[in-house]
C-alpha cells in the first residue's frame, strides 16, 4: 500500500512538472516589449524602416503604411528586439 502511495506522488510530481514546463519556457522565450519616444528623422520605405533622432532604426510592423509617418513628427514606438533589429509592434503619433 505504501508503494502505491509513493508511486502516485511521484506520478503527480512528474505531471505537474510537465504542465508547468511549457508555460515557463514560453515566458522565457517571448521578447520583452519596450517603448521609446522621439522625433522621426528619416524614413526608408524600401527597407520598411524609420529612424528616430536618437539614431535608432526601427523596422515597421508588417502592413504598416510608412507614408503615414513624416520626418519631424514625434512618435511613441512599442518595440521588441529580434535578430539584432528593433521591431516596432505599434507606432503612435504624439501631438
């Protein structure tokens, strides 16, 4: 009887670890979102990117119309770092 209880406890521990492990891995692998604010200094439509006055270049989100941005405009950029690129996830104009 004692052997059965120990086996049940071991199995419960293994199952709990199997359920928790993917969640912990997913939390570690998701890039941390950050935000920056600045003035747009240049836009490169071919590269789908724009640069702020601090010199940092951001890749625009897929489908974002860079024609909406103008040099000299103030923006807030939510971004994540992927493959050495600042990938913008959201661009908001600041008035």
